[in-house]
């Protein structure tokens, strides 16, 4: 019989998984948490689903701007689906664990979709820049093939770039406490549980975060500097207002997403405060995807017009269906 005395070696080998810390022991508060998260998930799904539907069925929205917006809405649905269903299950169930492989998969898809969104927002900024600064060349430059290539490049970056760091993080030894003080498997709380020096990992993650966040952000910044100079040189106030209104929604989304993501991944370790990290992560992973459809629909005349046409079409359909049913009943 072989006796193993190094219990840390057992833990490192078996990879038993992780447990999320309970939000509260109060059943009433747990119900409120569940209702709040479920409402946010429903609004995110319905809002982004509506944007996808409108951009598919309305011919006026068959433009590069709405092509990218449709992909963005699809990403937002996937983005929240990576974390929120598990959060809802953890709130109502006694078991709040996640397997080692499940945690790795959740982190990878979360970072992957976030990376896709970073580069897609940069592509949308470039699209707005070409539309406002070079309107005569815009149809030639931003054709369907170019838009598809930019979208594919964003997806490739999202699939490839986070892979190395996720593999590295889950290759670390986890031989101590396995309780994650977070809503989901994110990078900072996982590194805190590793029972080894994670300095190299943190440097690598910081470098990748700079590459993922700042590189597309610089493209967004350059695009909007050109847009502002072009708008400032427009002769009419109405023209300036119309030009700025076409990119104001995107600018708000960029500010919300890049601002919260940078606050989470680009601040030094010494300033890590777990409760603040949780709130920031909650904002950019759940609240921002929920707000995006509202921002684009409330501030965009074309989207609102498409929604009115869709509703009028449904009303006519119901009226015709009602007449048909009533006609059948008479016979």
C-alpha cells in the first residue's frame, strides 16, 4: 500500500473544481437577486434579439453600420449567456460549485467574446469615420466583402488571443482554498487562489489586456478625432447635428465598454479591491449588454422607424387574422 503525505499534490492532480461564495444567507434577498438577474438577462435577450430582427427584416437597415450592429447584438446575447445562467443557478441552488473544466471554459468564452467586441467596436468606429469623412468613397470602401472580412478578423482575434493566457492560468497549481469571491470565473479572482507566484501571469495578462483593449481603442480614438474635425468644418448646423447623431450611440457604447473593461484589467494589483472588482465586472458583463439595445433604439431614428413599421405590420397581420377567424365562425 502506498501512502501519500503531500496533500497539496493530491489537490493539484485531481483538480476538484471551485465554489462560488454565497451572496447572502437571507432567502428574501436571494429571491431579489434572482429576480434582478433574471430580469436583466431577459431584457438583454429580448432587446438584442429585437435589434437583430429589425436589421434583418427592414431593407433600410441593410447597411454596413447595421451589419456590425447585428453582430454586436448577437455577441451581447452570447456574452451574457456565458455567465448569467450559472449565476442564476448558483443563487437558487445549494450547490454553488463549478468544475475545473467548466470554469476554464467559462473564462475562455467570456474573454473571447469580450475580445471580439473590442475589435468589432473599432470596426464600427472606422465605418462611421468613412461614412462622415469620406461619404463619396464610402460605398466603395465599405462594401459587403470588406465588412465581412473585418467581422471575421474580429472573431479570429477573439478566438486566438485569450487562449494562451487561459491555458496558462489553469496550468497553475491550486492547492489552497477553492472559493471564488466573484460572480463568475474571471481572471483576478482565479489568480488569487493560485498557490504560487503569479507575477509572470499578471504581466502576461496585463500585456494582453493592453493589446486587446488599447489597440482597438486607439483606432476608435483616431476615427473620432477625424470625425470631430470633419463635423467642425461642416457649414450648416443641421449637417453637424445629423453627422454627430449617427455616431453618438456608438460613442456611448464604446465609453461604457472600454471604460469598465479598462478599470477591471488595467489597474495594478495593489489597488485590487474585491468588492469593487465584482461591481465593475457586473457592470461591463451584464449591465452594458442590457443597455446597448436601449441606447441604439432610443437615440437612433432609423431603428425607431423600423420598429414602428414592424409593429404596424404585426397589427395588420393580427387584423387580417381576426377577419379570417371571424369569417370562418360565420359559416
